[in-house]
C-alpha cells in the first residue's frame, strides 16, 4: 500500500504562510454591488466558497470571498484574491491553468513567479484527496469569468 | 481481544491504525477464504441450472440467508431480502411500500440524526406524493427527543423512519420505546436503519418490533455490495416488486406478469451469492467472538480514547456519554478543520473520517460544517488509541494554539 505522506510532506503542506492565510484571510467579506458572484460547494466535505468580483475594464478589480472550509481551501481562496486582482481575464486564465498544473504535480510551476504566494500550496499535490480543496475557489473564479464571456 | 492477525490488510500493514469502521470494516481471512472457496468449488447461477453445480450454488446461497437471518434474530428466513446494502434496502421500502401507500396529505417522520440514506428517500417520496416530511429533533446531548417524536406522530403518519445507531454520534436509540410510541399513536410502519447496530451489538429483529430493518454487510466484516432488508412477511407480501426481471417472476404472459414468492419477489436478477457466502462467514466470525463482547471491547477503547482526548485543550466531543454509544467518537479540535486533522493523522498512519458523515441535517443542528470521527471495531487495540492521540497532539502543534 502506498502511503506517500511523510512528516516532511505534512510540514510542506502546512507551511506558516498557509496557516497565516487561514487564520487571517485577505479579502474576506462581501462587496456592496458586485459585478459577478459565484458559489462553489464541495458536496463531499461540505466546504463552500462564495466569491464576489468587480471588473474594471478587461481586468479583474476588487474581489471578496466568504465561506467555510479547511485551511487549504480558505488559504487558496485568500491567496487567489491577492494574486488575480488587477490582472486581465487572459492573465487570470493563464494563472489559473498554471495553478492547476501545480496541484497536479508539475513542480516547474512551483518556480513560476506569476503564482506569487500560491506557490506555498505546492505541497498539496502530494495529497490527492486535498487537491479539490485547493481548487474550490478557482472553480468559482472560472465560473465568474465564463459567465462574463458568455 | 487480539484479532488483528486475522485481518490480512492490517497484518500486512503494521503501522496502519484503521479507525474508520463506521464507514466500512476490514475483512478477516475467514471471509475472503469463504468467498474464494465459493468461486473455486460452487460457482454457478443459483436457482437456474438443473445440474448439480447450480444446485450446490443455490444451497450455498440459501444457507447464507438462513445463517444471516439467525444471527439477526429473524425466524422467518424468507423475509430477509438480500440487497446491495442499507441504502438499497431503504430505497426498496420507500420505493415499493411508500409509493403504494403514501398519499397527498399524509405525513412521514424521520429524525435529525438520520443518515442521508434514511432521509433523502423519504424526503423525495414526500415531494412526489404531496406528503409532509416531519423531522424529530434531538436533545442537547445528541439523543432522540422522544417528546418531540410524541408530538409528531399522529393518525396522519404513514412512516416513521429512524436509525438504531447514529453513524455520526454513536447514539443508540431506544427502538422498542419508539415502536411502542408509534403503535400507540398511529398505524404507521416503522423503518429502522441498522447499518451501525448490526455490526456492533446483539440485534434480534423479532424482538425489536420494527416493520423493516436494513443493514450492510461491509460494515460487519463482510464484502462490499451485499446487505439486506428484513421485513414483516405480511407487509412484504402485499408490496409491489421494487425491480423486475429474472428470478422475481412466476409467469410472464405477453401482457402481464405474476410474481414469485418471498424472498425472490424482491431479488431480481442473478443474486450476489458469493457476497452472501462472505457475509455468512462474517456473522459466523462475529458469533464466535460474541456480540456482547464486541460492544464491550469497543466501549472500553472508546472510554480510554475519550478520556485522553478530553484532556487536550480545545477538543470538543459530540454525542451522549460513552456508556450510551456504540463505537463512534465524533470530535473537533479548536479551529482546525476536520479535513486538516484527517490529513495530519493520515501522515501518522491513522485513518479517521472527516466531514459531514452523510448527515448534513445533523451537522446544521450541531452548528458545525464537519466533525472528525474515529470509529472502533473488533480489531482495534490500545495502540490505535495511542496513535490517534499522538496525531491529534501533532495537529495541535502544527496549527499552534491560538487563544480566542
């Protein structure tokens, strides 16, 4: 039976930065009149993220999120809002794809500066059961952007 | 009890601490051997062939039914219908008895501690029929509020569905008291989800008094995808089939069909004979231990685990006292999400469940999104409790204690 998780993996997963974003989430709350919103649920674990976004021209403006979940899903949401603010839809899409690759184990993505603080989540790829947690907020963002294009 | 060596998966993984038996149990070699033996010596389609191998397969299947019925105290062997598990058994009752008998304006009572498998089928039936779903609430300690139940059950009530044991809290419900209350106040049928009782303590269907009792073999050392519904014959005989096809028919005319006798009427298609043989071997194994000893063993481990966990600052334990629960210990640690706890414990080789345990209505009432759940069974020992405690302390170290 394979059990890849070692103490080092656990330590890499729960980095200080992740716990910091979990306990002191950035951009948590609601916007007054958001241009777009999306709710994402993970029915397996009950985690939920509500994302609110304003646009300024082609770029993503202010973002806020609320919801409940584990440290991975909430830290990922918090970091995401910081990284994508001010980016164009095309840039956000590229970052989103790159982050997804990181979650699926592409460690070259861990050196990609475009991901900023999100690189702290690279340890998640060692825990397949937790990848969905890290992607929850991103699925909400994808849905917001798809709604805008559609 | 030192039964770990009987379980190949555990024997082959000395560092593994399996504390998720409420989800599914590990299997002893006796069960795996019995199933292999069936396929190697007796495999053919039961009830079909005129040749002796098929007769042998049929006999194995019949013997398994009778062994399992005896283990659960059901004298009427043919009133035990093999299903894929508890979920299918409960859907059978809702889909067959429910569709035929529940009408607009009727009421169905379920409880706030039911598993989704004994909640959603009734909710959907109520929506389909224009009936009303009523939910029996819990006391602060996580017991069923019988006063609330008394207020809900009336002449309008057609079904009262509840679990014998809560899979999320471990609460053991007073089945005979519930049945008496329902009989005194209504003509409703009683449907008991026994998924968490059949594996853990003695159950005598004929003494419980419920009309239907459902359970899963895979939670009681048997194989996956084989469980059963035990029902009262007079109800089962009046019920329409749940699925149709081979084996369940008597005559198929061009324009209509008639139905086979019990239990075949509810067992369309080729049965899972090997699974039934495996479950029979499982109940034989449990019978040798003795179900009273199974419960006593789980409670003694749980008492130690609970005492040691409670001593950790920030741990909150849900449900009534250990002496009133079966082997389920549901808890949270500070603001550490149960999923994070489960991942950290996994790193220590400890398997626990984290989440809503298919009981979202209960989680809403507890005011939590999820809990961590350790569940104990015959193969667990104090080493497993030690590993659980070490893992929880490690999680506390990683997350740090933040005074609120």
